[in-house]
């Protein structure tokens, strides 16, 4: 009931931009532009945790991007999943195609691409009234299908033990907190098309501990040997900018 009411309220009640506070608009043009994927690229936290897959992010986690992610996750601004999912879709495509609908059409091959969201603890889902990463993943899959990519969301990962709240933990503490915490759910193979590439997805990467653990879990289950990962945002200093050399 709580989630249904939030959905309805987000559709019919006036709202200010969650990114900058501009009046009577869910996301203003400037804040939407911050998530248009223009800065999409590979990211690598430092230090890099063992087992971290290749990760791509759509935007830098600062300013309006940070405000939009927090509004969706912590304040229940559920309609923001659309713009955040569109950004995530750009990051998913970043590792499979050179960009554009034409190049995207073949991404993932005949089996398409499977987005595997990093799971939230049940207590967090109850407290927030929704699962933010799964909601963004579903929006991203919808955007991918609209540009010709066969995409689906498979929530195959789950927590097999309790973990502490990650807020305030350093890189080493996060690794220790999460090591061995995730596992592939029983019967999950039925959710995965044969041969379809798996992309682990999250809203944010900071230390990389969560994605490294998710990758370990899918490898341990024999689902894939080399998963990729995509996120909406990452800290600016984790982006790996590739210098392009002109050939004369």
C-alpha cells in the first residue's frame, strides 16, 4: 500500500526538481542533462578490490546526480527511476556497443542481455518502501528494449547472511562486511537465457566491494566467468579517461 500511494502521489502532485529544486518539474532540463551519458566511461575505484569486474558509469556522483539518486533511494521519489534507468542503460551499452540504436541492436546477441541487480537487505527495502536498484534496473531494461536490445532483469542474487550498514565504512571494512554475503538464489538458472551475457547493476559504485562480491557469487555458481557491471554514477576520481592519439 505504501509503495502504491507513493507512485500515485508522484504522478498527480506538483513537485520540485529533485536535483536542484526548480519549481513544479520532476527533473529540470539541466539536471536531466547531467544524466544524459555524455560523461559515460569505465571506472575503477582505488584501491581496486580483488575480483571487481569491468565497471562502467553514466555520470559523476556529484551535484544534481547525487541529489537525484538520494531522492529516489532514501526519500521515495519513485518516478525518478525513469531518468536514472535511462542513464544506467547508457552505461550498459557502453561496454557492449559503440553507441546509438544501430550499434545497440546486436548487443547481447540472440539471447539478449540480462541485468542482475545487486540486492538490498530486506530491512532496507521495508524501511524505504521499495528496492531502488531493482526499480532502476527495470527502467533501464525498458529503455534498452526501446532501442532494439533484448534486455531483461533477473534478480538472481540474494543475501545469505546479515551485513552491517555500509555507510561510514572504509574500503577494507566494506570488503570484510560483504565477503561471502551474496549467493545465487535456488532455481535462478531458469531466469537466465542460455548464453546471454550478465551485467551486474547498481545505482552507485564507491569502493567496489559490493560489485566485487556480486561478481564472486555469480562466478561461484557457474553462471558466468567474466561478468560486467554498470552503474548510474561513480566518484569523479574513479573514472579512467582514455587518451585518444590522432593518427596522421
